[in-house]
């Protein structure tokens, strides 16, 4: 039996395994500040890759980057009732701007420096960006306005989990205003498609794009669309959302323009966001019992060279040999970018270094010992094929020049393989044969530990009827995820009400 | 006389001119949130260029990017007395994590959701990063630790000014821990040199690097070094600082390591930061009465092509002609990067577009009309040479192919010219011939409106003697800036005390 690198397997305890990946791959750690983590270089490096690739796509969509204030006056929120109701329970509130001695050797907020109006640490920026839009938009000529920001936001969650749900997290938020609802809706879908394509292409993460049921909408939105990814425990993770806000925020914030006929109309606004939560999704999509496997496009280092140093004079030519390899590889491109190649010269044992990179999930680890050098070879480990059939580590000896020739293609093949593996899992675990609610209950009670999702037809109930459906599901710890864009048309009765179905909807346990 | 593009000149009202550049170049605007600005695409785009170029240098220095929490528990600050004293007066304090209805139709912080310990919105991260260092550093093998973060920080300033002093600002902060004071000091100087080189090379901003007098040190530091730039009104702007913190933070936060002899020692730490303030410095270094002039290396767009459209069928071939030019230029490199070329197809008059790019300070604006196209030409405006001797706009007709051949070199020449102009101003305005305090008073009272700096020899007084010097200067609205690294050795008496001088120090009005 293979002795894996992590102290716990997915099968044994998925939640503990998740924490173990983060710890063993040095991605993040608890900061000591409630609900906030420290993102260490490997975790933050993956975020930087996500930023770079997503940012290119956002710009290509015609958005410009900007930066808005961290603090939002309370009165800005109060203008949009649904919006503030949705966030009031989890807002960090700044009330003072100075500290003074508390008379007991410590400090306390200075009562004389109490703010007249509390400031909210942004949980999202519709309100403060809407205030700017109301200044910028006067005429139809000023539309569309399309801006994006990369920022930190705070939502005071009671139960936090690294990457998936933290009090402070990093994200991008796109905000735009258009003249017509049609255009705004079309751009909402363009944002959704951008996320779908980014998740699949860059993160090798297959997703289902669709609309959220009304009770799961962003507070203040008319429509919320999401991409949902299947984690290896069968749960769903909402990995990005795109919101059609209609004229709700425009009415509340006076984003009005004079149309070509000279009549004033409210603009239609949209917003869409993706966050560091994506990294949690990447871990639970691609991780295995030896740690993380990072898709090459978003790996901070795609190839890591580990010379087997002996703290001896022979080390010098070995290091030179490795540097030469690093130079050759760095001159190549994969996915239209130069290869990112690290040479690990840390003063540690080669085996320890090998396993640290395996646990981090570097796509290719190249070990080079004296014998490799003598034969002009290298020993290559592909992170997606770590073991041979016989359970031994699959380290292939290749000539250095052959490896240089193959490295780019190998990275592309790893990217494809990771996607294919996750796609096969997603496809195999969406069940469309659950006949009724009793069968649903049985399915989730009896099926494998990691049951997957169930797709059913429904009549798209709203209001109290929808609440009833959600309550029944909640009793089974289940939720409605979204109504997939690409689902087959409805052709039967609603799974919940028996009324004629109008579309299909996904049911799953979720993060 | 030239009719300049800005409503106010530097000569007439420098402060109003500064605001006019920011407004007319669409760099930033007031956000409605006290002391916070909105960075619009052109202003934020310059920041993104600064980030990219500075980040490359920081990585090359062996630092890894990370991300630490926005909130720092008050108790973390209380551990280092000088540090907290330096920041307590300007800290934004989070006291509650939920809002509830206030009974008057609005919301208020929920008394039941008061935090047990107030959280400070980070004004700087030594304390929370130090807490992580204390976890990471156990043995001499764990050193050095070198990390950087790009983040927003908050200092509740009473008087704010866009870019120069805002309640929230963006920056990078480098933090490192070393085994010895010698190494930490050497690395402090390496950080300073990185800033000096970055300012000069990338921002075309000549600076004087030197040590701050003790009362101007970062709270908790043993030594603070700065780069100081001369603005066009003769005032000094501190544009980056590097701090040797000794063992102050390590003692307060228990950053200890076992040395090779097995004895526990506190580490020596350093930190260094540069912020969006730099953009204010770029405006006041390179701006002129027609707006900003952005050094090509940090310009979001280096070449902007403005076709003279007539809303007619002839526009099509003209746009094609311009796109072809954009493609040719984008395939070139300058400063080792591909050229950044924008084609401005906005529905506005060509002259309005030309002047909007002049005010923004795009290094090269290329206008293309029907006649240009017919002759296979383009009309080229260099932002550093806007007018001819006769006061007319200097728009040179070049063949398109000649311009493509010259564009990269032209950008490099603009970068050089902007630096040379600023360097000549700095060199001409450091006065070393002011004999005594009475002469100093006369000099600043009588000299030109924009007097520059005065360099004097001093005995480096400390404690009350230094305070006395600073008080005398303060009465003249003057401050000590730094003791320049490259100054001539002292060879006379102290300007202030008459005692033997040990070094030279700069006196200036400052931002």
C-alpha cells in the first residue's frame, strides 16, 4: 500500500484532509486575528496567478481597473433596503478614529473621537461605486461605464474556514452601468461566461453555470447567476457570481441619464465577483492524498528543479548543470507565457525538498543527482502521475535535452489531465434518475459517502412555495444550487409540486 | 503667449494647479468618504505600473509576496510602546460586528455585538507580521525571513490631500528578520537603494537618499532612511522609507532563534514601504501647465493614436490604417517590455481627445487624419516637447514607417529628458552657501517663490538639543529632511550649535 504524504486521507476525513493540504503545502495559516488567515507565499502566489489571468480577461471585456474606499458610510447602505438587510448582520463597524490611555496601562477608543456616522468596512462595493456612477453618468453618451477593482472585503462570518469563508477575503468586483435592461442582462451573462471559461481553462475546474433561485440572490439583485463546482466530497462550491441588479441601485443612488430623447431614466447596473474562495475550490478539486496538485496555468512555479546536493565540492558542477536547465526551460513558453522555473537550493535534504514540492503540487519536479548529470539526464516527476501501477514513485529518467523539448507539452498535458479527471467526476456524479422526494432522501442517506448532485425538473416556484421547498431540502442538509444553462429542456412534472416543470435545477450539499 | 490646457498655472497657485492636474487628467476624485479618494483608471493605471516594476525588483531582492490581516487586535500594538504611541492618534477602530435597526428607520451598531477587544485597521503591519515571524523563526536555519505585501492601510489624518496624504492609501510593505544587526542594517540599505534606483530609473524622479534625524524615525525604529524628492515648488517630498528596527519588535513579540551555539537570541528586523504618495510626487515632479507628463516606463499607455474621425464612410479606412499602426507598434519593445499602445475611438472631437491625452500626459500622441493617411504619414506629438519656439503646438509629420522605427527610441528619449529636467532642477536648487541661521531666515524670506533646499553641516545633536533645532526651524516652517548619503564630508562647524560638524543635513519646506 502506498504511504501517502499527508497525515490524513480524503476518504478518512475530508475536512481534516483539507486543512492538512493547506498546512503541508504552506499555503496559509491562522493569523491569530479572528476569522482571518495569513496567506503564505505559495497560497498567495496562486492568487497572484489567478489575478493575472483573470485581469487579462476582464480588461479584454472592456473593463478598467480602479480603486474605491475601504470604508462606506452607513447612510450609503441605508438607501437600498434589501441590500443592507442582507449584510447588516455581518458588518465590521468603525466607530472611533483615535485611541487614548485607559488608565490601566492599556488603550481604549477615545470617546472624544467617536465618528458622527459609523463607517462600514466594505462587504461589497455597490453602494460606494454607485455613488460614483451617479456623478459620472449624466447622459446616454456616458454609458456604458465598466470598472473593476481588486480589493479586500470583510463579512463577519461566525464560522470560518480558510479560503472558503474568512472574515476578510480578497476578490475582484466588476461593476457596470448600461442604458437598457437588455444590454445589462447580456453583460451579466458575459461576466458569467468569463468566469465559466476562466474556471475551466485556467483552473482546470469544470463548473455548471446557471441561475440561483430567488432566495439565493445577491441582496438587491434581480437575478443572480453562478458557477458551481463539484468538490471531491460531492459537495457544491459556488465559485463566482454575476448579478443583474436592474434599476434597484440606480434608483436608490440616483444613477440617471438623459436618453437620446432628452428624458431622464435610471441606468441598469450589474456586478460580478470572484474571490480567494476559488483557491479552496482548487484544493478540493485537484488535491489528492499527497497534497495539492496545482494546474500548470496557475502554478507559481511550473517546474521545480531539485539538485541532490551533498554539501561537497561536487555540488558546484551539479548546480551549474541545473542552472543551465533552468535557463533553457525559462526560455520556453507554455500557454503563451514563459515557463516559471524554480531552482531549489535550500539547505535541506533532497528527499525532503522533493516531498515539499509534491505536497505543494508543483506540476513537474525534476531531480538531478550526480548519476543523472553524468548521463546528461534528469529524473522527472509529473504531479498528476505520481505513482506507477506497482505503487512506486513514478520518476522517469529522461535525457536533459529530451525533457527540455517535452516540458511545455508536458505542462499542457497535465493541465488537460487535471481538467479531464475533474470533468469525469462531475459528469459521473450528477444524478438525473431520482424520482421523488422519498427517493431523494434515500439517495442521500444510502449512497456513497460522497454522493454528488441530483438534477430534477421543477416549476420554478417563488415566494412561500419556494420557501417550503427549501425548508424540506434544508431538513436533509440540502440546498438548491442553480438552474443549469445547458440543461435539457423540461418535459415532465415538478419534482416538488407536481405542476408542469419549466426547467431543471441542481440539488446538493454545499460549502 | 501660450494658452495652456489647465485652468491654473504652477506659478499662479501651485496647490490649485496640483488639484487641477488630478481632475483634468481624470486620475482621482473625492469619494464622499472622509479623507478617501476614488482612484480612476488613469491614476490607478499608473499605480499598477509602479506595482509591476517595483514588484519585480522586490522579488529580485529575494522577497516573497504574502497577505496579512487588515485588522490587528489592539493588544498586538500595546506590546511595543513607542510604536503604539506613534500611531494611536490616527487609528481607525472597529468596535462592533453587526448593525441593528435604531428604531428611527435607520441602523446602529448592535450593543450585543460589541467586540471584546477592539480591532485596529492596520496603519502598518509590523505587529501582525511580527507575530507570524515569532511562529516561523525558531532556529538560525529559519533566517532570513523576507516577505512583502501589497495592501491598503489607514491613518486617520486630519488634513488630507489626494495621493499625498489620504486616510486610506495603498502601499507595499517589506518586512524581514535577520540573525545579526549588521546583516539587518545592510538589508535596510539595500531596501533604500532599491527605492532610490526605482524612483530614478522608473519614475524619472531624482532623489536624495539619507538618514532621517531621530525625531523623524518610524515609531519603534532605531534608524529610518528616506529618499527625498524636490517638487517644482521647491518643497521636499519623502517618497519612500527603509527602517532598521533593531531588536525592538523582536523583543516585544518574541521573535527569537536558537543560534549555532544553541543560545536563544532576538532577531533583528527591518521594514520598508512605498505608497500611492509616489503618484503625488510624480505629478509635482513632471507636471506642467498643460497637465501631467507621465514617464514612459510607468505610463499605462505610452502611445495613444487619435484618428480624426468625421462620422463618415471615410472613417473605415482611417481606422484600419490606425489599427495597423497599433499592431506594428505593439510588436515593438521599449525598456524590455512590449509597447503599450491605445487606439482612441471614443465618439468625441479629435481636438478634445488630443487635449485629454495631453492633460493625462501620455508620452506620445499620434494624430492621423485623411491627409496623413494619403501620404502614408502620421502627426506626432511628444509630451515632453509640446510647443515649438514660436509657441505653436509641436506636431511633427513623419512617415508612418519612420515613426514605427523611431517610437521605441523616442520613448526612451522622453524618459531620459524628464529625468534630466528634474535632475537639473534638483541640482540647481540645493543651496550650500547659507552661512548662518539669520541668513537662512533671510534666504527663505527673500528668495524666489520656490526656494529649494539648503544643505548645512551639523553636529547631529540628539534629545533636547535636536528638539531646539527643530523648534527654530519650525518657526520658519522648515524641517530637517535627511543627512544625504552622498554628501561631502563635514569640514567645519555645526550650523546650529557651532560645535564641530560630523555630517551634512538638508533643510526644506516639505509635504
